C-alpha cells in the first residue's frame, strides 16, 4: 500500500511540474504581445541574433518575401535614398498578414551604429524605445492582429551622409495558441542609400503613371524599366493605411503596362499607389470615383 501511495505522490508532483512548465511557456508566449524588448531585430551584435526565437521555439526564416519595408518622404512617396536630417515615414507589412503577429526593427549604418532616430506612431500601431545605444520600434498591444495591415513610424535620417543605411526587421507570424511552439520568425534586411548614390534605374522609373478606370474598378500603371524584377502593388489611403496590396509577375525591360483589379469594398477618394520593380519604388496619386 505504501508503494501505491508513493506512486500516486510522484505522479501528482510530475503533473504539477508539467502544469507549471506549461503555464510558464504560456506566460512567455504572451509576454511580448504589447511589444518586444531590445536586441531582437536580428541585427549584428545583438545578444540574441536569433531574434524572437528566444521565446518562440523554432528556427528563423528568410523574410525577404514576407517583410515589405517602405520608406516614404514628406509627400508620402516611396524613396530609396535619404537626405541627411530629413524625416521619413517607415512602413512594415507582412505579406501573409497573419491573425496574430508582431515585429521589431532598428536601422544601422555601415559600422553597425544606430543610423538616425525612431519615433513610434500611435495611429501606426508602433512604440519606440532606446537600448544598447540603438533605437528600436515594435508593435503595440492593440496592433498585433490582422486588423493592423501595416505598422508605421517616423525615422529621422542621420544628420550627415553615413552611406547606406540597413533596416533590420524581425516579424513573428503567431498561431495564438498560448504556447511557444508553432510560430514563424521572419528576418529581413532593407537597404536605403544616401542621396549621393542615386541609381540610373531610379531616375528612369520616375516616368511612372497610374490611372483609375471606374468601369472596371481597376488601376492601370505604365512605366519604363531598365531592369527586370518581381512587381508589387500597394495602395494606401491619405492616412497611410494600406487598403490593397498584391505581388505580380516580373516586369520586362522597356515599356510596361499592367492593370490591377481592386476589391469592390474600396471606397471612393484619393489614394497613393506605391509600385515596386524589385527594390525600385514608384508612386502616383489616383482618384477612385464611385
């Protein structure tokens, strides 16, 4: 009989330990629902270069196709080069737009020092903080679902020309099961050059035009490209909120014309079309008439 009591006691202890471990995992998985701590953007020199996998089991994945980062100037046009000291709006979108998600980002120069400064945006669902001599930006407790199609924040470029600036981004596609497993972490790097390094391709792509056809409820774009590359379309309202985005086939070298059908739910009004061929951005305003 004593042996039976001993077995029952050990079983109870084991179940208690398992329950404690499971509860601890759930607490860890929920800990950063309102944003993550410093050093988790997948940037060089961080204490945990595996980014969010310190709390979410699994390896990191290539986020070059999942994480779309756009830098917008004061006219809300995408740019690939910065003017020292100017202020820009930065946008991050996850292509899959999972039900539960999060992110962290920082921007470094060629010496891996902080390049410029971040300020989070309440309307953009972001908050900033400084640690480890770097600025970081992350999601908030109210912007970690698919209702937030894009995260926005303000970036003030370095006051002097420091050459290329790399934005390091880590995003988390979470399954929201309260555990640390089953989530996918995507790491990506996005480079923006200085005004001294404007490329010929960027100058050529300034011939971009976009127009709205009310009969077909579609946007037609035409442009001349000196390079080929996968095309992506993103239409945002005048508050910077993305209303529709899609990835397309590769552009051809030379003249291009493409028509993108819009969802019927898009309301009438002024919008900005951001169009990319590879990493080369183009933009134009369109008036949706309904």
